[in-house]
């Protein structure tokens, strides 16, 4: 792991998720840009002193010299955005697979660099979009894929939080400070932090691609350099339209991620704060409530479920699905399967990374422009 030391939030989430299935073991890390704190963080996690590194450059160089059965196999990148590219490319060039927090890089140009290094390395790359790994999100995507909703007409996705309703960054709150700093977060604050999750979820579940965007980003709390709120209108490649709302100044909200998809035969609705429920509303028929672990779910959703119906499963379990699936891909790769994805073990990869960065840059450009609609860039893995 790189990052995720003392005072970090997401590093502990990654470690909990990675450990849940017993498929991944943390063996080494560079947990902080401060060498002393990095070593102390590693020691607190029970790592051997010689596997607690001062920095990621030293870690990759030293690990590459170890026997194959002893060295690290992949790195989890849990740092601010500006470090994602240098860490990922260093790992890939040393022959290590990469599982990175989103967004993949600081900007789209960097993401193309990452793509080229990845292709040359022959390694695997995964992006942690855990919301797509909830069992009932998997079920929603499958039902749309087989045509249960018919032709998709409208998509509404909202991700609202309230933790930035006050200027907590001015008191030095670590998580707020870097997310609102353009040098570390990139061109966007809210849209890069949570809007990109909403975008990925909308495309992943519907199987559609956004082709045009109209957007408005706001800095609601005075003095901020980056957006803390925004709305985007979307046009999809089948002619459907959509709305994406991302905001971190919605007072009282926690992590309310909601997806609604409307077809000409039925609609679906899922909320992350009620993740074990999926509403299916057929045209001219009573609404159906589908439950994780319950009857009537497909094999893919069942494979992402861990508990019998009625036992709550949530964010850590969905995040663990990402780690379990990526670990399976790493093992398959080691056995000779040269692929960056597996149909039965999906993990968002470089294609999702490129589209996520293209989304961020397009909404920023659209918000700054008087032009109404902006074409989504041509990006390919």
C-alpha cells in the first residue's frame, strides 16, 4: 500500500476490504510522505520493520529484488490524486499490478500516459469503484442487459453529502484540505471526488455511454478554489437523456448515492443508504422489491452476496468484492491468463479510468463555457 497511514480515512477501508475474504495479505507499504510516520504506521499494522518503507520508490526497488514467492504482487494506491500517476507508473515499470483509488490521475493527459505504460508492462490495473460491486447493483445491470427495462429513456443519478457545508478546510481538516487544493485534487473538487462515482455507476449499470454533457459547477462556500457542488445534463449513445447531481454542501446528508433508470418497459431504483433493496417497477404492474441474498436474483448478484437475506451488507463488503475479484485476476494472470479483465470477475480498469477523467474535464470545461452542449472526448483503452 502507498498512502493510508495515520490520519487517513480511505486506507483503513482498503485494508478492511482486502482482509475480509482472506485472499489478500498486506505485506509491505509506504504509508506516508514522512519516513518516520510511514514506518510507525507499518509497525502499527504488524508489518516487519524491513517491509515498512520510507517511500514508494524505495519499496518498489527493494521488493523487485525479492524472490517471486516473497515479494509484493500488487500495490493499492490510496493517496491524493496528484500522486496516482507517478506511483502507478513506477509500480508497473517494476512489474507490479496496480489497484488505485479514483480518479486514476490528475488529468486526462496523465491518464493517456498511464494507459501507455500499462500496455507496455503487461500488468493488471484496477480502479476502486466499489458501488458497482454491490450485489443489487450487479443485479440491476444484469436485468438491463437482458432487456427487462426495454429501451432506456432516462437516467437520474445523485450523490449528495453534507460534510463540506462549512469551511472545515480552514481549520486544517486533512481530508477537506487536499480535496479542495487544485495542485493535489486536479481541476475539480466535488465532481472529481464523488461525481465521477455517479458517472461510472450510470454508465456501468445501463451499459450506455455518455456522448454529450451540459454542466454547471458551483463554489457554494466562499473562498474555495474548487467546486463543492454541481449538476450535469447527460446525453447517452442510444438517445436517452440523464441528470447527474453531485454535491458536498447538502446540509445533513451523509453518503446518499441514488440511481434511477427508466425504460419503456420498467424502471429500477437503488440507494446506497438502503443497499440491500432494489425496486423494480414494471409498466402496468405492481412494483417489486428485490432483496440481496433473497430469491429471484441472478448468479452474478448471488456471487457478490455474502450473507442470507435480511443480514445487512454494505460498503466494506462491496469494497471487498473489488479486492476479491482483483485478487482472482492477479492469480489468473500469474497462471498465464494475459488479460486485464475477467467477464466473471469484473473490476473497472483503464477504460473506466479514461472515461472518468474525460468526464471530469468535460464537466469543468462545460461549466466554464457559454456553449450549452459539449461532446464527450474520444477515449479508448
